[in-house]
């Protein structure tokens, strides 16, 4: 997660760095032109950036004011669950499923090896090698099911978390307390969500469930921490091709940034096509 100010500042900084690299190359060319009798009379290529225009869709993930009241903290924590949890869960489900498949394959190989006699070992080695050569995979259909379950779990956990936060005393409650409540709710939601799945398609076993929810809880703790400890600002997630695919399209804004030598324009366009222009001077 990044502040809008940091994102825009980074773009301006990178364009300034691009100008610096261009000037450095011009200096190097100038030296080589001067040393060449045929080139020293020619003008050295030198480029300027008159204006750079970048249009970026961003998802607004939160707005933090200087006064972090209870209602604001509730909103930020629930926003983190809504926007971040689906992607976190989906990635974990895939990783745990593949890890489970690898473990099952390893056990299968051990069983095969135990059944092989010394006389048959050389012949069986080729069969075992064939088994090892095929990496574990996950089907597209199962990926889609995991993604759907990730969304459903995130939606289901939002209501009990909201009720917990509503009753919480934010003057004494700690983020670790919020994280622990989240983990306990998540554990129950995962059990219920995957109960209709066949054993073969379940990504998490009962033995690995504690580890799974603790890992998810750690991820979300840092999301909660990031929201609660940052200074005031607008937090965005730029759509760079790796944006959370489950982000709400209603939260998207299109920002056109026109950067010149001493100033920049910002044109903010919402999902309905309405735009507002802002001008900032850098003098």
C-alpha cells in the first residue's frame, strides 16, 4: 500500500532521473564527438522533456485523517479485510494445495520404494524417476474455485469482525487483540467454506489449518498496522498489471498526471467519467 503523494512524488522523481541520465549520455557523446575529426563539427544530440503525461488507474484503499477516531479505525480495518484478504487467502490456498500435493507424492514414492526388493530396484528406479519429473500443478477450474472461496470467506468474516470492533474499546485494545480475533474467526470460516469440497481438492487439512490461519493473521496484522500508524493521506493501489484482481471497480479513479519542468497538472476522473483538474506549481 502506498500514499497517493508518495506515488506521484515517485513518478516526478523518476522523470527527473530520466533527464539526468539523458544529460549524462549527452556529456559522454560530447566527449566522443570532440575526439572524432568527423563528428566534432556536428551538434551533440541533447533531449529535453517538455511534458510527460501519464494516465494511471488507481484503487483507493483508504483515507486516513489526522484524528484516528474509533469509527475511522473500524472503517480502515474492515477496508483492509475487504481489499487485501481475498488476494492473501487465494495465494495461500494455491501454495498450500501445491505443498499438499508434493507431500502426497513424496509419501507415494516412499511407499513404492518400500515395496521394491533389492533385485527389482534398478528396474523400479526408472518408474520413480518418471514420477518425479512431473511437477505438481493445479487446474484452472480449481484456481477459480479457490478465488471464489477467498472472496466468500472475506465477505463472511467482515460482519463478525465489524460486530467485534463495534464493541471494542479502542482506548485499550491492541492490534494484536484484533489480529487474534480475526484468526479465530478465519479458522471457523475456512472450515465451513471447504466442508463441501472433496478431500482431494481441499487446500488445507485440519493438521495444517492452524499454521494457515496464523500465516494469514500475520499478513493482515501488518495491513492493520500500516493503516493505523501511517500519517494522514490517501492510500492507493496503482493498477500496474499486478493489482489485486479482486479489487472493487467502484473504487477506481483514473489520474492523468502532466509533468513539466516547473509544475504539474493532475486530472482526476471517476468511474462515471467526471473529471476534476488540479494545478500544482513546483516553484
